[in-house]
C-alpha cells in the first residue's frame, strides 16, 4: 500500500494512470490532499505488490499517480486509487479496465478507459469520457461529452450533452443547453427539456422528449419506420423572438414523441 498526504494552497491538476481496478475521488479538508493506493483484494499477492509499486508525486499544483504496467510480475493485479482533493480540482484518468467514482470536489473529469463505468455526483464544469464499454451515471454537470462503443448515460441535471454510442441509451433529467445524441442503435429520453437544442440522429432507436411548461418549441421529426407523435399545443406562427427550444429527431426505425413534462418525475 502507498499513502501520501500533502499540504496544498488550492485546486490541483491530477493525473492517474492505472491498468485495472478503481479510482475514487472525494473532496478533502481545506488545504490538504491525500492519496492511497491499495490492492483491491488484500489476499491477492500480485495486487498487493502492484499497489506497493505505485508512484505518487506532487510538483506545484500537479499531482501524478502512476501504477506500473502489470507484465509478468503483477499479472491480473487490481488496485484501488483513493484521492482526497481540494475543491475545484481537475482529474484525468487513463486506465485499461477500471471504474471511477467521484463524490464532489471536482471542476472537471476526463477519463479514457478501455472498459469501465463512471459514477459521478457533481462536476461544476465538464465531464469527458471515452470508453469501449461502460455506463455513466451523473447527478449534475455543466457539460457532458461521452463516447462509448456500448453503454448508457443517465444524468439528473446537465447543461450541454454530447453522447455518441454504437449501441446504448441516454436518460436525461433536466437539460438547459444543447443535447446531441447519435449512434447506430440508441434510445433517448429527456424528462425536462428547458432550452437550447435537442438533436437525435440514429439508424435505429426511439426518442421521447418532455418539454418544460411555458417553453416554446420548434420541431423537426422524422422516422423511416415508426410512430411520430407530438402532444404539445400547436400554434400556426413562429413565436416572437424565436423558440426557447429546438428539437430535431431523426431515426431510421423507431418511435418519436414530444410531450409536456410531468412535474416531479425522477430521472
């Protein structure tokens, strides 16, 4: 096991490189930063030795945690990297197969994973994820940019969203910015769209957009094979000053629906 504690004066720019395991981050007490690298299974000798070989360094406001390549010595080793970070820190994670869990404290998270899930409470700025396979759960983020070969995105409250997947789904609560969802086979649910633009473009899949009360909407809906339905009250002319929300939904095969939002429906 490796444990480090530092006195710091502000947010940190943190980089973690790990082969397999998990990365956990949470807010630390003011003026401090902590790092712990431990074996996921304390009875698994290769994992214990792998954790002990981790390198941790702090240079100014840059904190780096590197777990070496496994090779023969550390074959099948898995470690857990736990971080306590000052508020508004930034974290970048590169891993072969790992899960990421964040409990506040970050302004930005970037993750590049071969495979793995991301569970995030809040980032005040941006979440950027690229993974071959994985699911993303987000409570709140200023923006989400995610690309996955196969996986899902679930977010409670976001500004801008860009989600691209070969096969997957996006389930969004309140959106207040531009939403772009594209894929080969993908479904989209927005439970409370308030402003910006919603663009859905998929070879196969369905979309359901619930619009907040009082929001004016401009729509363009097209399905090659499926039902297209709008339950919003219609007006013959464009609203003065333009629409609050623009909705463009296109699918080769699937149903499309735009309807009023239902209050108090959890994401």
